[in-house]
C-alpha cells in the first residue's frame, strides 16, 4: 500500500507521489533560536522525524532540509513587533550571533535526546543572505513588488491565488483588512521582502542590497534556502498549523511568483500541544522545556512516547498524569523486551524481509504498515506493537526482530536500550527479582487478609504485561 498524507493544500488525504522516483525532497520549518524550544515546539520536530523515518523505511532516499532562523523574525508573523533575536540579545547582554549559537546548540541537544535524526541539511539564515537577495530580485523582475518607506514589499494583489493554502479569499483580505502597524503597506497583508533601517534604527545585523543596507524579511529565508538545496519544486513542506495563514501562505506566494511554477506538492501540518490554560507559548511565558521534564525525573523518551500516543493532526492535551502514563507504558514495554531478550541466545537484528516471517507475525507487520501509511497514525502503530509483544505464540527472536523494525519509525531506541550491557545482563535478572518480590508480598498480604493490596499487586503486574497464575502448588507468572 502506498503512503497517504493529509495535504493541507486541498484539505484531503492524498496518495504520495514523489517528483522523482525513489527520492523525496522535504523541507521542515526550523527554530528561531532566541530562546529554548518548548515541548510544544518539539512536537513539530518529532512529527517531521516520524515522516522522514517512515519514508526511509519505505525505501525512499530523503533529503531533509531544516532552516535555522538567526535573523529577521519579528515577534509577529505579519511584520509586526520587535525582532526576536535582537530582543533576546539585549535582555541577556549578548550579541545576536552569540544568542543564536547558544540556542542552536541547545535545540540540537533536545532533538538528540528525543532521538530525532538530524536533517540532511541544516542551513542558517545569516549564511544565505546572497541567496535571499537573488530570489528577491527575481520576484521584483516579475513585477510583484513595490518600495515604500525604504522597504521592499510583496504586493499580494498581484498574485491571484494568494491565500489558497489557508483558504483565504483575496477579495476579503482587501476589503476587510485593518491597517495595522506598518503604514508603508498598500495592503496590510502585503509583506516585507527586505527591510532597511527605516524599520529599526539600530538593527544588529544588516547587509548591503540593491534596496539599501538592511536585512531580509522572515518569510524569504525559507523559500531561498529550500530552493537552494531542493530545487525550485520539491515534494513536502512541513510545520505547525500556526504557519498556515501567514508564513506558509507568504512562502508560496513569493516562491511561485519568482518561478512561475507550483512550488510544493504536499503540505503537512501538526496541531498544537495544549496546556490547561491553552496553547503553549513563549510570549506568554506559558511553556515547559524538555530539560524541565528531565529535572522532574522524566526520560526524554517518555515525552516522545507520549507524543506517539496522539495523532499529529489532533490537538494533544499535556498533563503530568498523561506523561506519567506514557512513562509507565514505556517502562512496561522495556520490561517485556528485557524478558524476551533473556530468552534469546543472541539479540536479533531488525527483520525487514517479511517473507521469512510466520503468517501471524506477517499480519502484525502488515497492520503496522497500514497504520503508518494511512497518514502516520502512530497511536495505531503503537497498538500493533503492543499486540505483537503480547502474543505468546510468536518466538522471541521473531517478536524482537519485528519490534526493532517497527522502531525504525517510532524512534524509541528499543534495540539500543535492550542491547546495552546493563539491560541485557543485569536488568533482566533485576526484573525477575522484582517480580518475585512482589509475588512474595502478595502472598503475605493474602495471608493477612489484605486482599486490597493483593489485588493492587496483581493489577500492577498485569499493566506491565505480567500475568499471575495461582494454583495449589503456588503462584507462577508469565508474559501476557
């Protein structure tokens, strides 16, 4: 079965057909490095990682490009507010480039801890100014721009399909728009391609350009860098849903205005992670970092497991209760894998040749594949993994081999954790000892007629996939 993705451009599930057979060009919007990424931001990058892993498992050669915004992103996507980078630098008494370097390193530390595969190309905005200027010149030469107040703007009225991605009507944007901050604009929804000093008196980073010394608008960087590394047309562009109405809409307009061709075929957008008080946001101070979860005793992979439990296109409610549940489930998953590994003479490799599988094992693989191929349904994929591991009819080597193959998409580092010296040789015996101690405690509780505690122990073990069986000869246990 081919891969189907929900394409925001068209709002429907569509079969994925790459421009070049066997190859995929993928661009995912990267971070603006003025602060730590919060766990809501990181949901997008886990989504991108799942998509890239799935495509590679299907045999595609994927070129994954991610930008690093280290200049020119205002606090409002529609050219409003302060420059995020400058504001952060002033608050911390550092230069803009020092701030960018620090938070870029922090970002990739977080993605590494979440087992996110590093993109093929990571490109910084400040290192591609000449590419942006060249692209702006192409847009200008085709008649889509005007200068006002020293800045160069894109005229959305010259691009008839403006707003198609967000399902905005150009007539409504012209008729119902309110004049906002920038009075230089002919239309409030026009956007800056190049700022000069007319925007900020003391802008930290500026460059010479045909329009004066200044710096690029935020939107142009993604168009210029994606085209540099993927060409003027490529397969997939991804980001959060908040990018749809302005950032991605503007990217499409400027890119297609420059080339006269359709730019991207598939648009993939993930939903928000929400707290009790609403969307997680740096501007409101309502956010958590990955390190804050680590400081509370969670493993970063607990958070990844939590994210896998929700479909990327559904809002996901964050709570510590939900994260605790994910942590317990991941622990139960690892316990089961340790026990299976203990029954194998050697740890198997990931099984990728399905013709060698038993009929029942083949069914689990096919169900897992369907879950991933139907718009990356990780909740269903996790359910199939659990079904596989609970099936006592499968031989341990086969169950583990399939598990490791599934994990090439899920990214929970299962083989790595199971094969670690401590896990393979000590944790298995420690787990057995823990189970036996709990059984002994349960026997004592039953003798004391403390049936509530006895039931608690049985249920606790059951949640971890361990079934107790009582008989006149005593209590034994087995994997469920």
